[in-house]
C-alpha cells in the first residue's frame, strides 16, 4: 500500500524476469537483474526498515512468478534477514536458490524420469495409460512432466510409449505362440487393425511378416 503503482509494476516485471532466469540458470541475467534492483533500491535512499519491507514484498512477487514459471516453489527460505546489509542477504538467498535449482534440474528430474521409465515398463499394456495419468501417479504436474520427459529422453512421451509397445510386441512375436490379436491387446492396443498399422510404421513389416522372419 505504501508503494506507488509504477514501482509495483516495475518490481513485478523484474520479479518475472528474475524467476525465469533462476529457473533456466542464466547466471549473467540473474546478476544483471540483481544489480538493476540494487541500484533502484539505493536510489530511493531507504531506511533499513523500508529496505526490509520492499525486499520482503519483492520476494513475495518473485515466489509467485517462479511458481508460475517452474510449477513449483522457489527453493529459498521465506523472508529477508534483518541486518545492516539486507540486500546482500537477499543476494545470498538468490544464489542459494540457484544451487538448489541446479540440483533439481540435474538430479530431481532424473529421479522422476527413472520412476516414469519403471512405471512404463510395468504398465505399457494399459490401454488407458496417458501422460496425465502417469504424471499424477508420480505427483508431477502434467505440463512440467511433459517438458522434463522430452528434455531428458529426447522424445515426446507419446512417441516413447508407442516405441516401447512396438518393441514389446516384437519380443512376443518372436518368443511366444500368442495370437497376434492377443499380443496387440497385451501391449495396449485393443484395436488390432490400428496395432497392425502402427507396427508396420515402426518396424517396416506387418506383425505376421515380422513373426515369419524371426
């Protein structure tokens, strides 16, 4: 309520840029944004209490923007330390957040994708299996899961699942006496005609031709 609309808007834009830079670990942009913010606050000749109030408000905006950008909470303790160098404490928090985000991006996603691969290996035969269903089972937002899946494995979820199903079908065609329509159903394709078309698209031959060749 004490801040004018112009500064609130400026803070919101700054927080939006900083949130994006933090999530994507663009260090040069983070440093530039923090430097700009510092100059703006210094120019206001704030008292220690006003500096704390403004930084606390800015952090709240930043947490909102980060939540929108990354789909999760900003990994930094809430609030700004009360000391004579509040802005330096704020900067320290931002770099601590960078370290946590780097861990999330490099390791957190890996664990989620490992769990997803294990899940798919077990449930690929479920004809109702979707990205959304798997994401909720793994307690990840579908949009975030879709992005991380493609980033980690280099292919979209749907393409990975179809390829997995075709590979599993090929294994059964070579190593079992099951009817082709039974294999189709077992890999998540209750529609045999659709399965046959997809199999030929991925393997170059029909299921029957594949079995004859192996």
